[in-house]
């Protein structure tokens, strides 16, 4: 029987923040940022754009 639960992987974690990825049963990959009590969800294309933004911030 095929599971309806996504396969998840923690990408990075600190005391207050966490980034994780979910491989959804329909084949979609989603990314999630947990920032204290706020969670932001991204589809693959949005995640790539967000990483570009963060890279720009780090080059600052």
C-alpha cells in the first residue's frame, strides 16, 4: 500500500528556526521555514527564488 504521508528531511535547524523539505505523495516537493511561531511554505520554484534572495542578502 502506498503511503499518503510526505517524506520529510530537515535541511537546517537552530534553537528557534528550522528549514525542512517534504516530498509529497503527488511528486511535488515543498519547502518549509519555521520561524518561531510562523511557518512559511514554498513550492520548488518559490524556494529557488527565496534562496536567490538570501544569497543577495549575504553578499550585502
